[in-house]
C-alpha cells in the first residue's frame, strides 16, 4: 500500500482516534509511525484546501453565514432573534481547516485542527466611533502550548474593521454553490457544520 499525503488520513486518523481513546494498537504500529503519518496527514490537509476556488467552495459557505449574521446584527434586522449574542457551531477538523484556509490562516506549517479546537469570530461595537471591528481567535485544542491565539487576517490590520472583513470575505462566498461547484445535489449547510443561536 503506497501512503501519500492524499491518503495518509485513511491510516493516520483511525490510529490517532485509537490513541486518544486509549485503545491498543496492532503490534506493527509505533509512535514513530504515527509521527511520520502525522506529517504526511498535515501536508495532505493543507493541500486539500489550497487555492481560491477551493476556499470558496469549502470555507466560503460558512464565511457567508458568519458575514450574514454580522450584517444583520449591525443593521438591527435580526427580528427573529434580536437577543442573540452568539452562534455556536460544531464541526469536524476538515471543516475548521477549510474555514481557516479560506481566511488565509491555515498554511503548510499548520497542523490538523486537534480535538476540542475552537475558532472564535467576534464582532465588536466601537461605541465611541459608531463603527464595528472583527477579531479572530483560535484555540488549538487542550494540549497546545499556547492554546488560544489572536489571529491577524492577511487582508486586515488588527483590529479589522467590519468593512475590511466584508471586502475580504465577500469574494470568497459562492453566489450559487451548485452552479459554481457544478453539482446536482442541494447546497450544503455551512461547510457541513451543525449550529444555532444562543
């Protein structure tokens, strides 16, 4: 069996899950094997989400949802959920990687998002100026040495104004997912995540 960056996850992911759940590996598996597979898997995950078109079709749907919620909050048009202060989504590692990649925050030096990773996108009202800013934080799982990091978007200074965020994100949001994907199946939920307001 030839192991490549494209298929390493097929072996790495089950072994990683078994290790996380204290299951016994087959005799042929070593920690060194897992480390090699981890490197291949990280490279494969980065490659999976490389390129503007892929950003649009993977992370773009969810980016559109995030931007839509922000714009509704700013315009006061959230009639169906006026008191909503947070939207919480649960997702797979690939969904988090797709979203980070679309934002320009996932590159070849990144690692596969670990269990319990958290991505926070916060909208702040700068009341003294009548403007809004967006901050992004990434909590890279419970085992990270520096678990929560402020992330600076490549297209924005920090803090990033809502206008800058919108200008950066809008070209990444598909206008017609099925047409742009040339798919016959219905549009996905935002990048396959489940969520709601809270």
